[in-house]
């Protein structure tokens, strides 16, 4: 089970630094989680150029050319950003009791291990 979910703010923690053309240290939101391959697609991270064949739509406008897309990155190379300190942190789970309509219910909550803040 991946601890990183869609919509999380993550930071790249491995690879080449920005001055060497890499993405280490950059932050972005998770667009998609590929759980079967243990990979995530992060907005603005690991951009690749893709050559798309030029075509025409029904209106006659041209499509295709060179496009940039986000490529998947392994889950182990990113860490969730702590909402309080804005630094990478690990994620834990804890049970909290929530009372709704007079009924107490145990709910599993994700939290940042550095600050204890709920995610």
C-alpha cells in the first residue's frame, strides 16, 4: 500500500540537482498514482519531450508536433511535504475517535511524522 496519494504535495529527494539538469529539490502535486508499478506522476517533475505525428481535426486545425509530458517517477524518490515546515517528511497512521450524531467511531488518519500535523 502506497502512502502517497493523488493530490499530495511531494518533493523529489533523489537524482540530479537542478543545476545539473535534474529535479531534486523540486516540489509538485501528485497527478496520478500507478500502484501496480510503484510509481507516481508529479506535476512539473520529470518532463519528457514526445514527438506526436501531425494531423488535422474536423475543423482543420493542426495537431501534433513536439509536446512535453510528465513521466512517472518511482515512489521511493519522492517524499510528502510537511504542511507546517514545508520540508519532506515521512507519513504515519494513527487512530482517532470521531463523534458523529452521538456515535463514536474510530477513524484512521494520515499524519506527518516531523510535526504531527494531519494530512
